[in-house]
C-alpha cells in the first residue's frame, strides 16, 4: 500500500491519512510516531512507517496530540502488539483511557449539517471508526519536562482548548511545529485554506483554544505540520496570529 508520505525536513515526514495527518520523526533506525490516524487508517500507518524505512517495532514511542479518535486510532494497537509506550499530556491521559469523551457528538454534527462539507465529512468519519471505542488501556504522561529523549527531540507544548490536555510538539532544531488540532491549515468542513482554528463544534472550550494560539505564536519556527490540512511554510508566529485573527 502506498500512502501520502511527504518528507518536509531532515528526518521529518508528514503523512496524510484519510482526512487526518500524522508525523514520523526518524533518527537512525529509531522512530517517533506523532498521532496515529483514525482506527480505519491502520494499514496506512503501517505502510507509512515502512515507506520511511521504519517498522512498528522501530517506534520508540507514540506521542498523541490529543485523544480524539482521528489521532488516537492505532495507539492501543501499537501499545498492545509491540509494547510501544503511548505518551500524552498529563491532562489528556484520562481522556485517552476514555474516562470521559470530549469529542464532537452526533447531535453537534446534525445541528451543523447544513454547513458545506459537514455531511460528507461525517460519513467518512463514521466509516473510518470516528465513533469506535478505542481507549488506550495504559497511556502515560510525558516522562520528562522539556525535550523528550526520543527521535526528533520533540518538546511538548500544552495548548488546551480543543481538548483539556492537547499538546503541540515543537522541534526547535528544525524549526518545525507539529500543531495537532490546536492550529490547522484546512479541513473538509472549512471553506478557507491556510492557518485557522477548526470549526467551533470541534472544540471542547473554544475560548481556551483561541488563547492557546498565543502560546504557539511565541514559538520559533517556519514549518507548521497540522493535524488537518497541508504543511504550511512560513513563520509559525504569523500562522498562529492569522488563525487568531480569523477566530475573532
Ligand atoms: Zn481533535
Ligand atoms: Zn483531528
């Protein structure tokens, strides 16, 4: 299976799954996998690892920006099958265990069904396991403060709002920001392209999501790898400020 794997920087690959992205960071033979797509994207996750010369056994850790099904899809599979640790922000750990679920509901989608793109997006989401129950049974909080001792040396950045424990990952050495759903560059339910927040129905607390854009605007970098939409080149600061302007 060929997947849409794009090398965007040294040892840094953006993968477009089905309406969702994940990122592979490589260092020698070892790999960090950031997010894991929808449950239905599993074959694409495995194929993307193979395409960069990796394998599921080579994944040192799975980092999850946040525990929505389109990012968490294969985390438990990798943990249970290969013993791969699954790390999230402390505040997102119970979400990954599904002690609660802060995710767009069928009711939210129905109320927004008149918006362009929402119905086809929802049908795809359901087909891809968007409503499946995919808890991680033993998720772990990030093992240290600051840069993680993993391929890519990612630095978690708490960016709450989309979910309570959402984290972006900053790669200061390559000027990359993996922004998850705290800052995206497009979505099937959005008619605008470029840096933006997801439509309102997707955020647990939209006002906090807007405030978190200021956190991202303080980061140095010139390449944005979002959870949805294409890679965006240009100062991360400007991208975050543009999204904030559009959100007000
Ligand atoms: Zn999300
Ligand atoms: Zn998402």
